[in-house]
C-alpha cells in the first residue's frame, strides 16, 4: 500500500471548541497516523495513510466537526512520509490563539443537560456544568491564548477527576477551559437586598419559592445579571417595571421548553429552529391570545420575546414549579447590564428583593441577542450573546480598522485581514457607565485579537460620544456619513462592491448639510455616495423632546402644510398646541429632519395612535401593528418633486391625504394600511426612476425603519415584481447595531486609496 502524507492548515473557530480531540478521534477512526497542534497560523494537522483513508478523513472533516467550530479555510500540501506509528496531539507552546477565532458563549448542550438531571452523575444539578461543546467563552476571556490561566476560571484549580478529563483527548471535556465540578468549581448562594447571605441547602429551590411568592430576584448569569419574576404574576411584573423605570416596553420571557413556548406564541420553522440553536437568542414571535401570562408583560404589542434556558442554572430554575419567567437585563433604564456581585448589590438593591449570586467572574458583559423572522429569514435586531465575537467575512482582505459605531445601539468593530470582529451590544452612549463599557470593550477586543488598528472610523456627528472618543486618540481618523455607513454595511455583509441604490430609512443621522437625515435614497459604494432622493425636511419642535412626544411632530408637519388654518384633528384636541406653534414660527430649537422614522411618528400620532412614547419607536410599532399585517387596497402615490436634480418627496400630499381620510372617519387600522401601502408604492416608484437614471438594478435596504415587518416584506415583494435585485441584512442588524461593519468597509477603502 502506497503511503501519502499531507499537512493541513485549518483556520476558523477551531480553538477551545473540542477541535483537536475531534481531529484526533477522526484520524484514529479512519486509521491515519500523524499529529495535530495549534500554531500561530491555525490548527496544523499532519496525516499519513492511504489515498482512501485521506479521502474518508476529508469527507468527514466538515460534516462531523464540533458544533461550536467553524472551518473557514483548509490549506493542504503533500509532504514527505515519516516513521509515525500513532496519531498524537502536540501541546501548543506559542500564542496559537492569534490566528484562530474565539467562540461566542453558547447554550448548554444536550449531553450536559442529561448529566445535569442524572441523579447518579457527579455533576447532578451542578449549575456550572459544561464541556467543549457548550458554555461560557467570550465573556470569561481576559487575554490570549485561550487557556484557563487567562480566563475567570483561573481561581478554580481542577480537582483530580476534572484534571483527568481535561487531559484525556477521548473525553468530551478535553481542554474545556471552564471545566469544573462541585468539588473544584464555582458555587452559588442567595442573599437579601443588603448582601447578607441566606443560609440554604438548595439556593435554586429557595429562589424558585421566592419567585413563586412574587419576589424580584437578581440572578447572575452568563454575560450579566437578569431581573426575574414569575411571568404569571401581574403584580410582580408591575413592581419590576416600576423599579426598573420601564413603563411599557415589552419584557423578555424565558420558558422551560419548546412546548411551553408554543402555548404562548405561534412558531414557524425558522423561529422553532432558532430557539433551539446553540446561540439561544430572544426570538420575537407572534403571541397567542390564549397565552397564560400577565397582561402587562407586553402591553399594546402583538409579539412576545421568547428564549429557552441557555445555562445550567436556567434549566434548574425552570425545572420545578415555574415554567415561564420574565428575564430582563438587570439595570435601571438605559444603564449597562450589571456583571459584578458588588456592583449588582450596589446598583440593584432598590430593584431586587433577593440576589442569586455566583463566584465565576464575568470579564465582559453581554446582553441577550434578539432576532426576528421576516421574509422567511431570521434577522438580528440585537447581535450579542451567542453571536459575538464571531466575525463577518469581507470579500477581500484589507488593513486593520477600528470602527466606533454610532450613539444608539452602539457596537464597535475591529478588522483583521478579511475578518471583521463586531463586539457585543454596548447600547446607547447616553451616560458615563455606558461610555466606560464602550471604552472597556474596545480595549478588550483589541487585546484578545492582538490587533493594532491603522485607522479609526467614526460617525460625522460631532456630539456623539463615540466621535469625541475617536478624536481624543492618537491614530489617524476618518469620519463617515451615517447613512453611507448603513449602505456600506449591507454591501459588506453581502460581499458587494459595485455601485447600488440604497434605500436607507431610519430615525436620525447627521447629514453632510448639517440637517438630520433619515429618509434617504443614495447611490454609491465604498468609495462614495450621492444623495438622489429624500423626504422634504421638516422642523422637529424641541428636538429630542419631540421624539418622545410624537404629537408635536404631527403638529409640526401639519403646520408646515396648513399654516394657521390647522385642520380639526381629534388626536390634537387635548394638547396645548400654542407653545409648539410659537416655537415653529420663531424657528427656535426646531432642527430640520428628512427622517422616515419621524414621519412614521407624525402619521401615527395624528391617526390617533401613541401621543407620548415610553420606549424607542413605540408609536411606529403600535401603528404598524394596527394594520393587522394587511395592506388593503387604499393607497396614494407621493410623487417626488425634482429640485436641483434631486428628488424631494413633499410632505404636503402626505398630510393632505391623511387629513382627508381622518375627517372621512377612517379607523387607525385603515389609516395604517393606507400609509404603509402608500410608502411601499412610493419607494418602488422612486426606485424605478433611479434605475432609469443610473442603470443600476441592485438595491440594498438598511436602517431601523426596516424592522417594520409590514413595510419590509411589502417592499421586498413589490421590488421583486419590478425585477430588482434586492439585498438585505441577515448577519448584522439593519438598525444602528450594524453600522460599524459599514464603517470598517469605508475605512478599508479609504486606506487602499
């Protein structure tokens, strides 16, 4: 038999995920000899055997790889044969993690779940059970290489049995850095509000009893603390809302299993599979009218955010008398999630009645991810735990860029070659705590991936904290327009480089003319853009204050069209409109905006919808849901005016059409259907016009407005009917959580030039 020896260099997420023992077991199974080790170039494998054995190995390599691994590339070369008699794992002696990728934190695997509830197993009911296929990764890494001394597990020396598992290539826990058991690992305990320990033989069962009694419990988890209450207890939910300063925004639910989820929401196949995935995100699903939960969990909303347990502790909490818990991030409104025991006791003592703590440190906070199915595809709303820091792969390699994102839903990004590492969700940079979290995340992501950026890319808005931070650094800077970053983001994740038409619709973005943009048709690529069409700019009376009071925006839009002859609109009858009119007349604190998000607010409020909002986009969300997922037949086409070779969508016909329908007695459902239908047809009409002018048939959709399912799916359908090639987000959020990716693409192109 002729022997063949090959050297494979494998790159991807292949460290700390059981990849070397997988290679070891596979090589032994097909009868190959050789070795496997981590190197600075990736995982190196040397294999010697027959051609048939090599073929069997290659065939099984991709199909049987560990669930947490991702093979990006396999480079193969033939080398001289050697005198090997066995297959071995060679220990790493360099910082091999530099070229490999770090796995996100993922949900408890089925094998560990079976052991968790097996009364004969030594890890029976142990809240920190994990293996190479599951458990914490990103949130416990302090430095590289990804070895136990560089994680928060360094405080827990392995007992003899765990150490044997850790050293055995045939064991599921071989080199699982968080490996532990009740003898040597972290532990949990229960305290009162003051932090005084409550004596307990079973803190989990005692916590369940407290939850059943209506108490609010702060629970330390994987990427931070949750505040938990019994989801069937309306009084407990109300107390949680009051404590947290979260009046009406929907609260996330954790359910014990898929059957419990199906009692609360309608699940299609995509949602079903996503709930069961190793990422275990919150999935926004259509709620059932028969759902037996407190009515104040998601008031005025026809969706529920559902997730399954993703840590052993969660499984234990939901294994007895409660099968549905409210699990919301443990913070006061707009502050970052708590991760440290002392910090939690200090910040949450007025929010929680009791604390379920543990002593495994969290090095990096990570909120739950949120996704939603639209147009038969699961799309991220918030990309965080379970997904970060898994990279997005660009079409071609480029220089290292640090992109600092925007002000809201902040996410930062760092590139290396063709890979872009997006951080977990940082949140809105509106306070000192969030700003410090932003800085810490930048330091951490640079350290664990050993990347020295050549350029910092920031938003053009001079008052964003991310922009101010960038300008305080010593590296070269590149400022990019907000909506251009949206366009580039969608292009980058879809590997496009030719010019496209970008329909970019959101709430706020600093324009190159100093006004607030947000209803834009751009034509461009990573080299630049041209603003081809947009909504007519309208004043925002009171600026930020108007966003929280949509009736003010509605009044402003009416005033621009009708002047002092304001039409009688029932929605405005109970408002003191005179101070706002005076503000508009004097043009005091009334910045101009072309925002589609603000237009939605205006139309929603005037139609009788939400007048004051308690959370972002509440008016637009409730207005969309009023349409009951239907467009109807009524529509108006808002024809743009051509001014200086630009297409301006005038507000006058929109307001006149709306007022006539309101005065004709149309319901909010009918008004919502008309407005959505009209916007879709207007967007399609402008797209056809721009295609004729530019010869471009590819369209990208980006911006937070496209989280509106009715608008998004209707527009996709009608653009397809007109034979457009429409490209959308699937890997990063369409909202501002995705713009750092676009900033990287624009920065790389800038440096190439």
